């Protein structure tokens, strides 16, 4: 008789089969995208520090678009305001799925990852403020070390050929999803320019129409693509960062398929799942790497590296990413487990949670975006970007040491959760009786 782990399963225990399949599909694409992201970031650094560095700046600052619509943007802005909207659209779909059918679907299940993620955002921001204040620096970069880059973290794991159990990867994914929501809220609230209420009203009306079309079960990309572009353009001209439009549309898309009741035709997959399936490869393999290519190209020299560790703003970013993420996520997770009925998987230890917290210190994509928004001055923005790169590298190296030290245990757990002796396509762990027999 087939069964799945129930709600009483331990923290970081075996995932329910349906959730595990969804997580595996998402992580598979993110891992490949993370490898492309690493390549793009390295290419940006090499290009910006090569004899052809002027061509890099020329390409990044080249403008094109429709000026009459307020959309004559540089290549760098098109990647940050345009392509990253696709990334945040996928993030919104992920968040909706988590809220409807994933780890966040019930308050009890959501408490632990949400508390861990919130602490993992609050502590880095607080440490940045402390370091910047102590050095007399600007406090405007407090949000830079808040975000976790799941693609970058998974790429590090792929390079190491590690064997993290699916529950640990899922927890890292959930942290990143909540981080993305926190980041988009920060961008929407704290990094807005002069508001154009008429344009914002038009964008809101477009979102209402998007919602109505979803509820009426209207199908066809020819409805949603033009409408989505209009919502994005109006949001951009309204003074709110255009990526907010992506998250909003992702949250509106239905995350559960119709089952044939209520007068609706039965659906094999939900609109959100279909959209995510189409857009995730583009987001992970094109949109995010192109953003990295034109955001990570900072000049690296002995003097600039020295400033990263001596100026309060970049030092605050590094301390926030490396120390703040570890302290925040680990402490938040420990307290959530301590004061709830949750219990840690007996096959794992708190050292494994510590390693996940270190991995979460890799804050590449969204941290670079917030760095550009927080520091309008190009010199300060360059220091912040360099700090993000250095901090993410330090966090990655530290996480590597922690993960590799426990890799033998992870390998055993992965083998157990993937064993399929009867070759029916479903791991045997999901077909065991309560007494452990199959």
C-alpha cells in the first residue's frame, strides 16, 4: 500500500511524493541555470577587467527602445527591469505553489521556513546597519545582503557533485522563495522613484483584468502576453520597480488544476504550472545570466579589493552575507523547532542546518539588483557589487567545507530515498508500510 510521509514527519525528513517531484523539477532547471549564471558572472568579470573593458561599458550603456512610451533604456536597465521581471514572475508562481500545495500551505508547516527566512533577512540587514553606522557610512544598502540566490547555491552543489537529500534542497528552495518575496516587498516600498498615479492605476487595472481572465478560465497566450507587457510597462512608468509586476502576475496565476467539477473542464496541469514550465528555462538560462553579465562586471584591483574590506558599506554587505545569514537562519530555525512540536530528522544534525545557512549566504542576483537601486552613485554601486561577489564567494567556500564534511551521510540518505528495487518509477520509501516493510 502506497503512503507518503504525513504532517508529523520530522523537519528535513522525507518529502511527500508529489511535493518531491515538483521540487526536483524546479531544482533541476535551477541547477543548470546556475551553471550558466556562474559562467556569465565570470565572463562579466573577465570582460570588465580586460583590455576591452571600454567595449563592455559601451554595450551596457547602449540605449534602445520606444522613447515615446518612456521605454528608451540602456542594455543594463533592460536586463534589470525587463528580463528580471521574468525571473520574478517565476518566483511568484513558486510562491503561489508553496502557499497552495507546498511547505507554506498551512500555518503550522509554514512557521518554520518562514521564521528561518525572516530571521535570515533581518539579521543581515541589522549587521549591515551596525557595521555601516560604526564606520560612519551610508545606511541605504541595508537590504543588499538580505537575499539568497538559489541558482548560484545549487550550481555550487553541482560543481561539488554533492548528494544533499531532497528535503534539505527543498528547505533551501523555500528559504529562497520567501527571500524573493521579502526582496520584492523591499524594492516596492523602499526603492520607488517619483510616482505616476495614472500609470500605476493603469497597471492595477491590468492586474485586475489578468485576475478576471484567470477566474473565467480564458486560455491563449495572445490574451496574457500583450496584457503582461502592458502591465509591466505601466508599472515601470508608474515609478515602482517593474519586477513587482512579475511577482504580482505570478501570484494571480492559478496554481491548482480544475478537477472537472463546478462546470469547469478538467485540466492536466494548472496555468501556473504550464507557465512555469515554459518560462523557467528562459529565466534560469537566459534572463538571469544576461542580468549577471551586465551587472557583475566590476573593476577588480588591489586597491578596490582593499576598499571592500575597509569602507563601511561594502564591509557591511560582506558581514551581512557571511555572518548574518548563518546566524539569522540557524537561530531562527533552532528557535522555531525549539518552541514548536517540530523535531529534527534523526538522521541529520544541527550541523546540517548550519551548512544550509552558510549556503544561503550566496546572495548574488537579487543582491546585485538591490545594490544598483540602493546606491545611485556608480562608485558606491561598484563597491557594493564587489562586496556581493566577495561575500558570496566566502559564503560558498565556507559552505563547501561544511557540506563536504557530511557528504558521506548525505550520499547514504540519497541512496535510501531514491532506491527503487521493484522498478515501478516510485521510490520504495513511499511504498513501505508503517512497520517499515514493503
